[in-house]
């Protein structure tokens, strides 16, 4: 609230300016980020408030918008209802989380022919508040699934420049690894090594549901099978066990096309059973490829097949 005061002008009129608008809070997807770790340590964000209006009809400056950068693949859900609000998958894509409050009007706005000296101004509105739950899902085209130690990381390291940790104990891979795989002239797809699944993973057993969600974005699953630990076991039971976990986590995962691949044929005990295992899978209507991720035997053929299948699936999904 302000009035004009100048020398020799005894009855200056109202000249209070409007207040500035509060800043908006905005999520923005950025390619250079890979985790949500920063948001874990700072959980409360506030955009700048608008400045007060001033005399001489000066409007207050609007508050700057608050841009919160997040990695590509971030899903934002309402913390109260669990409703998915946005899925940010492209560089620069934005989502308005909360609007800033409107600035209040100064007393100059309320002057009329009958009310020439209003002694009041309008308070500004409070900005919106919203609680979000953020979840990051990898943007991979192809996901490698299977029990721990079936050779997922070894395969990814063989076909791409990714260097995931490889060792002979369960749960070597504690975070998903991504690699870009070439399968033809200037043709590539992104492959993810999904950490080992075991029975009960959908309930949190082992590494639990921490990484199952990363499979949701993939178009094709490469299901690695390993019989090296016990050459006489039934590989089809292992195959079905992993699929049961996928279906229990989210039924739509079972609808994703899969390729079954028997690994470690460089071991004599495994090589002896390739034909038998292939027949078992064929009996269930599933084609089985055989490779050695360590020596590279059969890998090029499988990579080309993965690339061609992914190409067809991508064309279908875009169509």
C-alpha cells in the first residue's frame, strides 16, 4: 500500500504496485545424470518467492523457477496416491511439479471514481506444495536375465564396451550395467545386465525388487541358462523359475518376447548336453541358442539375432 507524495501535490493518489509471482518447481530430464542420489540427500525444495510490490507503481520481481534435474528414465509418482504423474525419457523434457503463488495486487489497482484512496492491498497467494516419489528405470532396449552367475556380465562385457564386475560368487553385479552393442553397419542397441534373480525375488529375496523394475522398459529379454554347476539338472525348471518371478513382479513382463541362450558351452560337461537341452526347450516351443561368453563361440550369431528381433519389435512398438 503506497501513496504518491510529491512537493506541491497535496493529494497524491495510490501508487502501490503488484507483488511478483512465486517461482514454479519443475523436474527436468538431463542426459548427464545417472542416479537420483542427490535427491536422496536433499528432499525438500522451495522455489524463490516473488518480491513485494513497491511505491511508484513498481511491480515486484517474480521469483525464479526452481529447476530440479533428474536422469532420463525418471518416473514421478504422487507420494500420497501412488499415481504416475510423468515419465521423463527425453533430454530436456519437463514436468511442472508445483505452481508458484500469484502475486497480490497493490492498492493502485483498487482505485475507483468513488474510492480514490484505498488503504488496503491484496495479499499474495501461497504456492502449491506436493510430495513426490521418484523412481529411476533404465532406458535399455534389451535386458539380460537369469540366475546369479550364469554369465550375464561376461556376455555384456564381450559384446559391448561396458566393464561390469565379473567373479565366481553370487550377486557380483549389485547395480545394473548398460552397454551399447553393435550388430551391423552403424546399427546399435542398448543392452542391460539385470542383477541375478532368485526364487522369491518379487518379495524382496536376494536383491529383490531393486532391479526388476528396470526390465519394464526393455523390448526384448535375453534369458541366459547355465547348467555348469550341475550338468544333470533340468534347465527348463530354471528357465520357468525366473519367468515365475518376472510374472509375480508384473504380469506384463511375461508378455515380453524372450530369447533363450545356453551359456558356458566351452565346458565339456555343458557341451555334451547342448543337443539334449535344445530338444527340451524345443519341446516347449522355445528355440535355444548356445554360446560361450568367455571364448566368444556363437556370440556373434546371437548378437545379430538379438539386433534383428529388436529392430522388428521397435518397428511394431512405434507403429
